[in-house]
């Protein structure tokens, strides 16, 4: 299974980072909030958390 989310440079905020959903190539949205305008460490942590959760959700 490939990762659902990745870290990418923010499409809006210079020098900031986003959690991007690979299927849409857009920042992921959680409870109505786009995961954008993050530090690189925040984005990495969220991507790890979200990908691990997605993998566990699809385990038999």
C-alpha cells in the first residue's frame, strides 16, 4: 500500500509546508481546516501520524 499523504511546499504560503493528499495533490483537510502554513517538522509529524492511521484502518 502506498502512502496516502506526503509533505510538500505550501501552494499559498512562502517558506511554509503542507500535508498533501496524493490522490488530489491538494492540502489535506481535517475538520474543515486545510493542513497548510506549517513548519516542515509539523508537516512531517502529521504525515507520519496520518499515514500510520490510514494503514491501521485498512488492516484486516
